[in-house]
C-alpha cells in the first residue's frame, strides 16, 4: 500500500490549442511511465484567444488576424499535424470552419470534474475540434459532447443557457495569467514548479518522479 503523498498536477491549457491537444496525450503517456507515483490531476482553464467573441468568428477571419493570412498558417499547421500524428492523434485543420471562444468548453470541463470526468470531457472537445472540425460555438454540439461522456444533456443545456460559473472560469484563467503563464500547455507540479510546452513524455515523467520524491522527502 503506497503511503506516498499524491503529487498535485495542475494542467493549464485550452481546448483549441493544438500543442495542448498533443500535451494532454504526452502527460498521459508520462503518467503511464511512473505508475508507482500517486497523482491528482486538475485541468485548469486558459484562453488562448480571449479576444474572440462569445459567438465565435470564422476560421479564415481568425487565421488572418492571428497569422496574417490563411496561407501563412498552412506552413505552421504542417508541423503540428505531424507532431499530433506521432502521438496517435489526428489534426485536420482544413475541417475547422469556426473559431470559438472557449469559455463554454471550460464550463463543461468544470462541470464534468464534479463527476470525475474532466479529462474525458476535455478529450472529447479536443477531438471534435481538431479531428472532426466540430463547431464548438454550437450549443447542440456542446450538449452532445457532454452527453457522450456521460453528463446529463438536459441539465447541461439548461446550465449553458445561464452565466453559471462564467465568472469562476474567467477568474481562474486570469489567475493563470497573473502568475505569468502565457504559453500553454503549462504543467504545474505541487503548485510550485512549472513546465511550459508539450514536452516529451519521458521528460515529464522525470519531472513527476523528481517533484514527488521531493515533496515526500519534505513530508517525512
């Protein structure tokens, strides 16, 4: 029976960030490399594009605003598509037609957390967006995604129609910014060590083992 103190891992990321999609798979692979280390993972919100309005904008408009042109993104996208593929993930940027504001996605993840399903909710939303080109500004798409991971569809639809937890999520995202987090994914170990970027699984596993050893040495 392990008497090790669990290592808290806060993962600050956004569902429309391709490196966060890749980083999620890499941290999962890292955890599989250190099965003897007890951890508590929490998914924390970040707004990669806080300027995108709640109703979203067209993908072409977004790419032009962010990268100068749709063509300019194609070169960048190729590298990310390849990196995703190496992790067994599919990213098909040509299918994405609408750029969402992600506050509702983060609300879903927060609500799923109460049922121990935050990771599944996050994965479902990312797959919809990156793999299927799903419109995350469409309430029907969000409700179906929630139902797919076992949340009550009627309950989710009702809650999405309100401002429930909007202030909470916005506050958590602001807190991450206030702490100096500007690039995601960022993995925060034991609330004191931050690793930025979608680092390789082996590197993340080393960090997990190292910090876990440290906090348990201090606890003795």
